[in-house]
C-alpha cells in the first residue's frame, strides 16, 4: 500500500518527455523579434534633483546595451559644481550604482543631490574649512556623489548602498546625506 505501480513511473517519464518536446516547439514558434523583446534589458533611467541649483530631471542614460551620450551628458550637467558651474565627465558606473540602489530600495522618487562633481578649487576650499573633506576627493574625478532619498531613512540608504559592494559608502547623519563612490570598496 502506498507504493506506485511499476508502470506508473515509465508513464510519467513519457509524459514529461512529451511536455518538454511541446515546450521546445512552442519556443521555436516565437519570432526573433519576440525573443529579442523577452531578452532585451530594460533602459536605465535616474531621477535627480540638485538641491543647490534646484534643477531636476528624469534621464535615461542607458538603453539597447550601451550608454546614451545625451543622457550621460545631461546627468553630468545636473551634477556640475554648483559653486562655480564647472562641469566634468562623470563615471557611468556611478549612474549604475544609483540605478542599483533605487532598485534595492524599491523607490522611484529619485535622488536628492547634495554634491556631485567638485572642481579642485571648490574641493580645496571645503577641505580647508572642514577636516571631513578629502584633499584628493573622488568628487574631483566625477566618481562620487553625496545623496539622500526622499522618504527613506539615511541608515537604510547607507545599508542598501553597502550591500551593492560597488565602491565607497559613508554615512553623514549630522549633514544628512550618504556618500557613494566608485572607488575601492570601503565603508564608514
């Protein structure tokens, strides 16, 4: 009692083979465009608001397997040094880090930007005024941002950014931001 009859196993294997063959036939019937649509990665977009300039934009920076020069340029403009207007090419990996962070947090509200690119002059001025600013900051290379996410506690943003293992992540509760960069992996 409870044992399957010996013939049932062979019948089940036969049914599984038929089912697998049917699925393979159904997959063959999909046209190439339909298969491409299923496999095509989604475009990557970011919403940024520069708190110093008031500028805000939703920008698609990656689609169809490559970075979009207009999107990357638009993001670099929003992230320019607000003290003197200097602009610099930004590391596209930084945008991917933010894209991963928004997915990890499950938000679409975007990021508030406290600092993106910093010119050497601005960085030197900030370093002289504060011991918390690195003299050779990755902000000067377009590889760092100081951000916050509306409605998300800083500690949650910090924790989510660390879980991505994509670079440096620092928590600045007194200044109300999280630092992210594409440099070597480190946390503070």
